[in-house]
């Protein structure tokens, strides 16, 4: 029994000695990005807080670049045009800075095509915008994509200028839907 106890003590001391430091200086960790406040279009956007759950954050989306809420598409397309990429980036930055805020994307189509086709095209448009926002850092659970098809036209005349206004995604934030 004495030999066994002595062996246990030596084994324990060896384990403790093996866990010691090597004497090398510890490397500094990676820097952490400060996401408490961001500037979008020159205006500071502060995240949602317990004191002001949505008020100040959502007030920011009613001014500057964030007031623009529509992305328009070419005929029979769901590819986001280059001219709207900076707008989408600004909305993504806002969602990243405000993780409690939710967005609803409504995909729309003009009245050309069948009802079923337009519903499918509107969904593809909404999903394309959702994917781009997600790739830019917004969480997927913040964004819901739905299709309205041709049911919510912005213009009702039968010409290309009007149809181009109806081929769009509309972005709505918490409290607006």
C-alpha cells in the first residue's frame, strides 16, 4: 500500500509539472470590432437598447439612405442590379448594428405572366435580397421573404414605365408590418 501511495504522489506531481507554463510570452488576442454604433450615410445609427427598444433605431430608417426601401428588377429577372448594391449594404449594416430589429421583404412582379408565375418570381426576388443581406452580415432569423406577386402594384397603367415600378422588392422593418 505504501508503494502504491508513493507511486500516486509521483504520478500526480508529474502531471502538475506537465501542466505548467513554458515561460513564453502570451500572444495578444485578435482585436474585437466595436459594433455599438455605426455610421450609415453620414448619420450615426445606434443599436436597440433596453431603454429605447425600437424608437431611435427605427427613426434612423426614415431618413437618409435607409429611407429608400425598394430594389427594382429587370423584366423576368431576380438579379439585384449594381445600382442597388450600396442601398442593400446600408440596410445590412443597419440590421447588423440592430440584431433585435426584423425585416420583411415583399417581392413583387408586374401583371404580365400568370398569377402562379408572378408569385414564384416575387419569391425568387425576395429570396435574392434576403441572401444578399445575409451575406453582408445580417442574421437570417432577422429577415423574412414573402411574395405578393402582382397583388400590390405601385402603378396600374399598362406601359413599361409603370411595369418597371411594379418589379420590385420592398423592405419593411419591425412595426411597419
